[in-house]
C-alpha cells in the first residue's frame, strides 16, 4: 500500500510544470490524488520534451512510409531504413539546447552521448556524427564562451567515444544570443536480422539496469527543457547531465555483445526522464507492466529518494529486459566490460508500473497513460500570423542600391567570405576527429555532403544537416521546404540518392500563437518537400521553449538531417574545380532576387524580406539533371548555390586547388542579385571542354535551364576579365576569419 502523507496540491503541480487541468486528469486516471513521486512521474512524462503534447497533431501529418522503412517515426529509439545487402541504417537527430545554454560543455557532450546511445540500442554500431549549431552575436563574450564550450564538449566526447564527426553547420544571429541551439546527429549500421527493439513483454522476465551508477544529475531535465530560459535558469544547473565517453564506449561494446546473444527481449536508452521513461515506454509498447525495486538501483550518492532515482538523467545507462533463465549470461558480459548490471525488477501482466523502495510501494501508475499515443495529453494550440510576416512582403528590391563598380564588388566578396555564417568552420572542425574509429571509411575529398563507406560493401551513406533559420523566420512554410530541398540538393551534388530524413524542430514557446504559427508552417513546408523528394520522416525531436523573457524566441529552426545512399565510391562527385580552362555552367536559373540573403541582411542591413525564390518542381528537375550528369560522368565538379549566392559557390569551388574563375554577368539581372542572391534551385558545375557537346545534349533533353558562366582561371577571381582578388587571398580570408574572431 502507498503510505505517503501530505499529498501534493495544485500549487505543487504548477511548480512541476503541470497545468491545472492536467492535475485533475491525473487524479481521474489514478482515482485518487497522486503522491509526490507519482506527480513527479507525470510531470516529466507529460512534459513537452517527452510527450510532444503540443506538436503531435501536426507531426502526424508528415510522410512516414517508403519501401525501405523498417521502423517508422516513434516506433523505436531511432529511425531504421533498409539500405540493401542485408543491412539497415539507424539514424536520428536530437537537441540539447537548454542544457547547453546553461553549461555548454556538458550540455553538448551529453547530447552527443545521448544520440549515439539511441543508435546502438537498436543494435547498430555508430559510424558517423554530424552537428547543427546556432549561436548569437560573435562580438559578445558570452557567445564566444558558449561556442568554445559547445565545440569542446562535442569534440572531447566524440573523439574519446571513437565515432568521427564528419560534417555539420554553424549559424550566427542575434536571436540566439541567450538560447543557442545544439543539435546532434548520429548514424549507425546493423544487420537487418539483428535489430533490437524498445519493448517489454513476457511475464516474469527479469529487468536489468546496466551501465553507470545513478546520481542526482539531470533530475527534472525533461521539465527544464519544457520551459523558457530566464534569469533563474542558472539555478537549474543540477538539471544538466554529466557524461563519461569512456564509460559509453564500454557500454557500446557490451550492449552490442548482449544483443548478439539473442537473449534480449527489449532494450532502451535512459535519456530524458531516466528510469521512468524507459520502464513506461517499453511496458506500454509491449502491453505489459513491471515491478521495479528502486533500492536495487546502483547509485552514486547516498540517501537518494524514490523520485530522484526515477527521474535521474545520469548518462550511460540502459534498461534491458531479458529472457528468464539468461540472467547469468547477461551479467557475465557486463562484468567482463566492468559495468554495473543489476536486476531491479521483472515483467508483469498488470499494464501498471509498481515501484518499491525498501519493501514499500512508493508509486503505482498505469504505463499506457504516461506515454505518447496512450494517456498523455494532446493539444490543438492556437496559431496566428505575426505582424512581421506581412511587413516582410512589402520589401521592395528597387530601394536597395546595386553594386556600383568592380571595387565595391571586390569589397562585398571579401565581406561575405569573412562572415561567420559563410567563412570556413575550420576553427570548429579541427577540434573534431573525422577519422577516428573508421579508417578508410571517410574521405577528405570536398563534397556538399559527408560520405562514409559501409565496411565490407561498395556502398556509402551520404549524410547532411541543413536549415537556414533566416529563411524559416521570413516564411516558415517556404523556408522549411527549402531546408529539405537543400539537404536533397547537397546529397544529389555529392553523387548520392536521398532516402529519408530525421528532424530536430527548434522553436519558441508553443503557447504563443505567433510562434506556433511558425511551427505549423514549417510542418507544411516539410511535408510537401519530403513528398516530392521521396524522403519520409523517420523521427527526430521537437524542442520548444527556445526563448527568453528578454530576447523573445529564437529564429525558428527545423533542422533537417538527411540520409542518402551511394552505390559505388567512384560515384562521388566533389565540389572543387579541377583544371584551368574547364567550362563553368550554372544548372538552373538565376533570378532578380535578394530576399533573405546574407548580402541583403548583413551587408545592406535590410532585416525584413521574404524567403528566397523557390519552386519545388523546378528544384526537383534540377536535382534529377545533376544526378544524371554525375551518373553519365559528364561533369568534373558540382556545388550547390546556397548561402552567399553564386560568388561564394564559385569561391568555394576554386579555393581547394588554388584555382580561380572568370565569369560574365547575366545582363537581364541586377549584378548583386546575380552574384549574391540566394534564389534556390541552382547548381554550379564544371565541364571539360571536350565534354561540352555531351553536356549540352543531355541538358537540352532534361529541359532544365542552364547557362555558361565562364571558365576556370589559373589563380584569380575575375569578373569580365577584371580581377577581384586572388584565390590565395580569398582562402586566407575564408579559412581564418572565424578563428581570428574567436582567438582575438
């Protein structure tokens, strides 16, 4: 019997982040007033971070099916896609924004650890990581501190764990001054017949907790991630978890060995909400229950009370249900790896979770009522178009002066190459190990997406993370559709075929109608682009409450992590020009458009404009044309036109081999729009002169617009034969700009 006295009140529920109507609903579910432990359970499981209560109605509209899909969104710890040859790829992206805002090193490090555990609990061995980061004004000391801490946290954990970081993105804007975004992506490979599931069933089957001991770090972390950042957020530092990558490496090997025995019924990582999340989600999925004895849980601190043990988000832990009679086999494996492995309970047929402490039942809750799709609340939130959206539509291009002369053109080019959003992220990626653990898998050849060979096959995965937050803020539907399209374009330009996406949806407070309007628009844009490119959504993460009382919400950032496949290594296409005299073509069509470009926003200081030109059908046709050019081996390089426009694309293609270019203008378009506009659906390719006829013939068959820009030059960046700067000058600016700011 439950014996706790002094039962919680409505005020207690409010302090735990529950609404009054939710408190009443909990009482109805239990048929009584919950005790504090039970109320804490509901508070974390019904938090936005765990239940998606404010987002699930829209998430359900995203496409989830394809012939390759082995695990649909929400079914397992991560998405799972059949990649042929008896193999599957498990991949996922998640946020660790709130912890990183308070304690950047541990916040980022544990984000890396958590996403990798999601992958290897599927039975997959992680082979590559990406990250997508957003920070505020780099002139601020706080921004530099956050960036340094996050990058070091990612690097230290990933390098020690032994999984390479092979790419990513970093974006800066004042909207992220208080609340940075830290999104971590991981991908792993598993044989299709050896996939582990996050489920519990079989009455009497033992339940084990394995890995690290449980401490007080991370308690109510899920609740913390479901509220705005404010002046008192630093007081919640105990909600930030502490990670140990060396312990995780041991846990990886032990977990994969245990799964290989065939004795595992189900396994789940302990991430947000810890033990209570794993026990409830696995039980609900298997339509069973559990009896759990919390005093058997290995702890790092003395006298931990039940709710602390249940809600702790201590890292490097798993919950495993195994076949009865296999206990000794499982324990022997974890003993070999010097890891905790304690039986803390068993499976029941009650569909309820009974938690005991020293023989006393301290909580009795129904598993299904705690989880998404069960009894967790689902809300239809109000949304309203913000005033700024219509103001942006009034932008008049004619009010912006065009580039005046070659001197100004050179000045703008240098400005953009030095801008933190465009300049090389060398200062960041040199702190990551891109080769650790996967010798001969990764390539240093520069491509628009990261390419990682699948050992034992000719096949490679092609992966990227993409989102321009400024575009999404300007027009959420169009901006998010562009994010999916750019990810697909990067994979196509690298020689891959897009397969599926995972997403990390970073927004402000969902109770603000204007913020929720951004979220709804982004979902609509994602849906139509994913349907067009045949890239279903395998899962991901919603991160609301990325805002502060002083600064307001961050730019909406629906980060797209896309998986593509490449059948053979020789299909890889790189972005670098190869030889002086090669012809430079634009596949796609330039537009008289400067909307939301870095040039307009940062150089001309025009902060309000629509999203860039984008036509989904045109975009799709460009991708198909580029993939055919690569497949037929007609082109020497391919690089998509994105941030910074055509000039930056040309510069990035020229600099790797210290080459240059000489191009001519499009007389029907403003010079600044031609060179610095960011209208979508464009790719720069280079072609050997002797391949001109096959190139022209193929492009004419596709019906996709294309135009000759000029030629690859020996070492100068030239416009109509007039030198702007040398390739070495450009590279000096581009390579060192971010490091100079950070170390200055």
